[in-house]
């Protein structure tokens, strides 16, 4: 029997509402990486630290195609997608026992 693979298309945000869409095969690890990212990355520069949407796929090609599809959408359509699963925009990673994101010291 073939092993089932797990891939996730996800959307993260910050306190300002900036949206970031990505794909991963390890959600917990990826969320932790985003939260620890430095200013040389987009997620670090904009402090994108809350998981507000995700969907599961078992085929990487489907996951990548879906990520590209969502990235091509308007902001409004992305917001509607998030609201369909998470109307209160809770940090969904807290359900896994990950601690909430901590405020970072300003680099200024």
C-alpha cells in the first residue's frame, strides 16, 4: 500500500491584514519558520504570523495548482475564502497547541 502524502495550501496574515499564500508538506514546521523569519523575507518583514486558512491535498501537483490559483485571485476573493472557513480570523495554529505569535521587538 502506497503511503499517503499530505500537502497544505495555506493563507497567513498579520495584524495589518497583509495576506500570504503558500504550500507546504509540514504545516506546523512552516508556521514556526514564518514566525521566526527575519527581515530579509517577506513574512519576516511584514510579521506575517497567523494562520487563517488552510486546505489539505494528497497530490503535490494539485496543491501547487491550487496555490497558484489562489495567488491569482483578488484580495476580496481571498478574504471571502478565509471567511468561509474562519469567519473570526482566528489563528488556526493554536488548535495544534502552538503558542500564539509573540510580538517582536522593532528593528528601528
